């Protein structure tokens, strides 16, 4: 009933299977440790990545604020320059208007002079010649 060789064979087979299972368990333990290490590395990488994203967001916010400040400054400068140019244009228009008035006044004086000089000359020469004739008499 008891067959020593078959029992020993079975025990040897069981020992071999246990060795194989132990090796598999060691491999599984090693794989679990590597997965844990990998998970920790990924967590660290994600933390670094999140920090970089937050830093980029802060930088973006600073850049947007700087752009808005530059935009406001540029707008203020533009308004100041526009106001200054408007004032300068008004001054130039006033000068042109006064020069135009002077030109028309000078043209009027010349026209009046051209009209009245011959009349006065004739009047003076007529009076002068009549006085000269009276003196001669």
C-alpha cells in the first residue's frame, strides 16, 4: 500500500513546485517593489510637474499684468500726445488766420493807396499849379 518511491516522487514534485512558487513569489515581490518605486518616482515627477505648471501660471499672470500696465501707459501717452498735437494745431491755425487777415489788410491798404495816390497827386498838382500861377501874376 505504501509505495516509498511514489511518495518520495510526490514529495520531490511538491518540493519542486514549492520552489517554483517561491521563485514566482520572489519575482512578484520584486515586481511589487519596482511598481512601488515607480509609483513614488511618478508621484515625485507629478509634484515637480505641478510646481512647474504653477510657476508658469504665475509667470503668465505677471506677463499679462505687465502687458496691461504697458497698454495703460501707452494709452495715457497717446492721449497726452494727442492733446498736445491738438493744441499745437490750434495755435498754427490761429497764426495762419492772423497772417491771412494781415494779408487782406495789406492788400486793402495797397489798393486804397493805388486808388488815392493818383487822385491826391492830381489834386496837389492842380492846387500847386494854380498857386504858382497866382504867384506869377
